[in-house]
């Protein structure tokens, strides 16, 4: 059989032909199976941003279907020009929905145009996807068919407020365009600034059609204000003119702060123009952060080639965030249309009568619109701008970048994220180390004027050289504030404690603050009103501040701002004092309170009882009849009060109890002596009144300073207005006190602590201050509501009050620290109470009880045989009688008692605990062996001659006196020798001899 072989070249050619054939068939099949889907695009085609966005949309479709060739749907763009007009945008959208029956619309450019287009989309159920309409007001429309494929302006205001807070600026003025785009952000911006304690004192609104002269006029108006922090939110075309004019009039110099929203930042920095960036040097801005990736750089290069090919005249154009958002929005729409399905791309015609011939009435409803909307809401992918996802129709953004315009572009100085706040880098490990509102979390900023010094955010207005400081006219307490006019020079002099404090505080500021004092007085020099009237003048902007003895109270704080107080706060009462020490016959009872007297007496009795229990069985001094034993026990106990006890104590338990009790008695007697001496020698000054309620109940007259807020306080306490009297000075207050409450005077005066101290410094021996103190804010300086000076002045007040300068000012006006005693309502009694000594009594009582328990236990144990041997049939009462019969008997077995008997038999008397008497030395010192045999009887029943005992006692007494006389004689001899050497006079030696004899 013949075999045929296949040529290899022919085989390869055959397989290649088959592959090409199959590919052509596949392409032809795909071409015939794709479904075109009409999509509308509404843009201001004449603007550069629209051209950039449109080129990105076309690139997005070509890139998408190149990588998704198997998709059955193909978006077909239908572009319309809105002609920068709201009506034009609405007409374009209406034409696309009614005539072209588009399934979705990309655009329009602005928020004002979107406002009308959204309503059309809602009516026709056509999704409207805008990648450049940022106004928060669009959210209030609550249209489910509107998807914002860009950042909401309400999200970026938190980044702006974080910048303001980080640099410590307390005020900011928004400058915004007068349209939907500008007004929509204002409520959110104001709220965000208020959350960081920054005020918006003024809003600068500029019309879109404003001329250069109108812009300059508004800028000059801003220059006359204190605030130097401006937040600009407007279209780039208007913003360019604004910054140009601001630079021309000097508002881009040192001390000014400018912050741009992302609309300006993106436009100015995406396509840098030297003429534009030169006018915004040092300006801060925010813009959505887009991570730099290889895909983004590759797309940027491709886009540049395509854009220059389509727009050869736009050489300087650069890809901005809106172009990237348009690219991702187109990709998301293509994915959603494919996901929604390939059916029902038509419109259901509206049922209208023949009389309704308007375009809106005949507008159809998209059948596939709800499906596309659901698909868009669930579509997520990684786009050029990052993770792309809609949440409640809003595109989510990870972060904003903070930029500082320097040179010919923007320099990134940090980032802001919703979770981390202000950060220098997007590195979670680094960001956790510092505070999110600290300037250390951003790089160094070069502000206008090419300075890195952070502006304080406000300046003294250029049209006013000095602050006008109102000063109250007060003739009563000149130490606090005094206004005097010199008729010769026609000048006014301001002095006083408050004036000196304010001068010191201004000197402590880190910058110069020019000011001048203006008296709050009429032409005749009299006060022009009350303190409330003076504070209200600041609200009316007649004064820039108020310095004086003005108190921080709530009702004034509603329309003015106070600094921190620079004096002690509070309102108190002063009353006369009198000597209430009545030195009567019973004054010796006052040093101790009744409870201490009773406790001391009971303990004397108790200690006497314990000593008797411990001593009566072994000590003859505590034996005898019942009355003798009771008398001896109580005598012994009470004599310890003056340490004059003479009875012997032989039990160790008794000695321990007596030692502790003597210590208690020593403390009591010394304390009693000191207290009694104080009562008899020191003047006891007591206030005449100590309770406000007593004044009200008795209807006493009370005083207060004229024009003071204390009047309202007294009325709130319940005082009758007819019982209130005014005074203007410390002298008038003293005069009213001198009269007395019933004679046209007062019984008490209420005033602030600063004034009370001034009164007491002059009359401290006559009056005293009584608690309680009614809490107030103290003296503070007054400024307009929201003034940026308040925090700086408050910090300067802390600096001054914590230093030595405040002490010097107080010493200059109030003198050295007053020697008056401290005042207070708690006038404590000089009597000593049980609270001060209960610890001593506790120790003594426990010691006595312990000794008693030890004695009873040892007694029962020692006498246990005798107690047992009693009749077992005896009653309990008989047993108790037997126990006490044994208890009161003399203990003949005691070694101490036996030793006492031997001593008695031998003529020995044991010394007592107190000082010995001469009889204590009457000891028979002769032994039987030393006596003569004639006089010594060895019989047991011998009798000792009484005369012998007496002789021994007399001899011992003589020896005792000789013993005492010996040191006296030695002393006399020594002093005699001293007088011989020093030639003393006879009278001097006589005095010395007499003193020594008296000592003997």
C-alpha cells in the first residue's frame, strides 16, 4: 500500500488560514451582535475644562471596550453644548431625553445647571451623573436619579476648618461668588468653623458680573476689618481677577492668610500659568488627593497626545481632577449599562391630553432607567482616582491634599482624611504619634510676604490707629480705677489697679497694640451711666474694649466677651465686730465643753475604781471600812489631777494604769491652762451677725455699692428693696455702719471681694468679712463678641498674674499684706471639746480595762479551789456572795503584802510614788548583834523599847537634814571663794547667803 506524506510548509499555511477564518467570523459575529445605547453629554464646550473632560470621556470608552470586547452594549455619545447657561443646559437635557431618548446623561458642568437638569432626570427616570457639580444644595433636592461623581463641598469644609484650627486662627471671612455654587457651601463652612471655635464675622459676596472696581471696593472694605484670614470659593475666572486686585492693593503681603477651595486649587495648579501663580504666592489650597500610579502616568501621556491632536492651540492645558473624574464616571456608566441588561432601552410615552403641547408634558419615561440606576449604585472598581464607589449617590473620597503655592506651582504640605484629620503623610504609623490639629503635622508653610512666621490672623484696622478703651468714672474706690482731669493742660489721667494691670497685660503681648483710654462720662465729668450701659457701648461699637472694675456676669456675656478674670471672684458680706468675751465668775468652766467635763469626771471615777480593784487585796493603804476604801480610791484618782497622790501603789498593773492616766491628765491640764489663759487675756472679737437669713428675718438695713450688680443679687436673696441703702466709697460705708440699722444706717454691707478688701484695709479693727461667698466671675476686661484679642489678652493675663509684676502692682495700690485677722463666718469657740481628746481617753480606758481583765482572770484562777469547795447546792446568789466575800478579803498569800508586814515590823515604810516625807527614812538600821546583851532579848515575845525606836528615828531625821544641808554648805563656800577673788560687796554676799538658806 502506497503512503502519502504531507508537506510541512503546506501544513502551517493551512492552519493559519483556518485561524484567520475563525477570527473574521468571530469579529463579524460580535459586530453584528452589539447593541448601541444612547448616552447624553451636556458640557460648556467652549471652556477648557469641558474640552479636557470630553477628551477623557472618549478615551474612557475606547479603553473600556478595548478591554471588554465581549460586552454586548456600546455607549454612543450624544454631546450638547450648554453654552454656559442654565437654560441652555436644561434645553440640551430636554432635547436628549425627549428626542434622542438617552439612557443617562453625563454633566452638566456647574451646580446651577445641574439643579434644573436633575429635575428632568427625576421626571424621565434618566440617571444624571455629574463629575463637576459640587454644591451641597443639590443634595437637598433628594433626587434618587442624581449621582454626584465628585466631592461634595460639605466634605472639604472640614479640611479647611482643620487648617484654621491647626494655626490657631479665631476668625475667618469667606469670599464667595453670588450664585448657587457659592452660597451652597456657606452653611456648612460656617458650622465647620464654629466647631473649631472660629467665628465668621463677615461674609464677602461678589457678583459673577462684578467689575474690577467693584472687586477693589470690596477688598478695601475687608482691609478696614480686623480679620486677616480669607477663604475664597468662586469660579477660576473670577478668582483670578480677585487675587490680581488683592495683590495690587497690598493684601498679598505679610500678615494676610488666603485659603482656596478645590475649585480654584485644581484650576490654578493643574495648568500653571505664571501670570496667575505670581498673584497667589503663599496661598493655601485644598484639592482631592489622587494617588500617583503607573496607570495614571501612562494615561496622562496618552491623553496629552490625543488632546493636542484635537486641540492644537491648547498647548499649556494640563490634565485635572475633573478630567480624571469624567474618565472614571464614563467607565462606571459603561459597566452599569452592561449590567442592567440589553432590553427595554425605549421610553414609555406620557399620557397627555391634546391640549397639553409643552415639551415637559410630553416627556416620556425611561424603561431601563431604574435598572441602570441600581447597577450604578452597586458598581465598584479601581479607577484612575482610586477606589470608585457610590454611597447614597455620592462618590466617596479617601483624602484631601493641602497645598501651598510657591514658585510656579503648588507644594504639598500635608493631607486631611476623615479618620486621621490633618497629617503630614498618609502613613498610619506616623500619624498616630501627634495631635491631628497640630501644625507639626504639616510641612513648613510659606505665607504671603515670603515669611514662615504664622500670621496671628488679625490686625488693627488700617483706618484706625488706636483701640478706643472705655474707662468707668468711679470716685469712691480710686485704688481700683480713677479718672482725673487736669484743668491746666486739659488732659485726662487714668490711674488705678485695673489700669496698671491692663498696661502690663498689653506689654506682655507678643505684638504691639496701640490704644487710648476714653472716660465714660458726660460733659460735666459725671458718669454717663451704669456698668451695664458701659458694657453695652462695646456692643454698639462705640468702644473697642472696656477696662476697669467691671465684673464678669452672665447677662452681659450674651452680647460681649470677657477675658479671663484678673482678680479674686465672689461677693461677700461685711459686718461690725464686738468683744463678746464676758469675764464672769464662771469663766473657768469655758475652756472645756460640757461633754469633755463629764467624760473627764467619769474617767477619774473609773480609774479610781480600777486602782481600788487592783490594790485593795494587797495594799493596806486601800483597806479599811467601805467608806475609807471609797474615799481613798477617789482621793487617789482625783489627786492625780495635781499629781499630789501619796498612797502607795504596789501592783504592777496599777502602776501601768496610773502611768498612762497621768499622761492623759498632763495633756488635759496643760490644754486647760492654755485655753483659760487665752480666754482671760485675749480680746474675743465676734461679728454681730453671721447669717444672711437673720438680716432678712429681722428686717435689718443693708448696704451695697451704687451702680453695682449686687442689687439684683440682694433682691434675689429676698431683701426688701426699701431696706437697701447705697454707698459710693469706703468712708460712706463706714458712716452708715456708725449710725446703726435703726438710725438711718446699716447692719451689714454686701460687695465684691476687691471692694471689701479695700474697706477692711482701712477699718480692719471694726469690721470683718462673713461667709458664705456668692460666686462671681471677678474683674475682667470687656471686648466685642468674638474679638480675636480675647484669647491673646487672656493668655497675657495669665502670664502677668503668675509672675512678680502682679505682686508689685498690688503692693503699689493696696500696700503690704494686711495685718488684719482672716475673716470668716465660722467663728470657732475657744472651748476644748471631746473630739480633740477622745484618742487619749480611748487609750487610757483600754489600758484600764485590760488591767482589770487580767486581774480578774488571775484572781479566779488562783482562787478556783476555794470557789469550787463551796456548797454545790447553794443558790447562784449565794455563790456570788461567796465570790465577793473572798474578793474583798485581804490576800495573805501575796508576797507584796508579806513584805509590807515585815517592813512594818522592822519599822520600815516603803516610799510612795510622790516626794518622800522625812518619816520615810525612819528605818531601824541596828542589828541585834550590835546591841548590848543587856538590852537585847532573844525571846520571840520580846518587846522593843519605844524609846529605842524614837532614838533611831531622831538620829535618822538628823542625818536626813544633814544630807540636805551638805550641798548648801558647799555652795556657800564656793560662792565665798568667788566673792574673795572678785571682791564682792558685803550686801551681795548677804543676798547669796540668804538665798541658799531659803533654799534649804
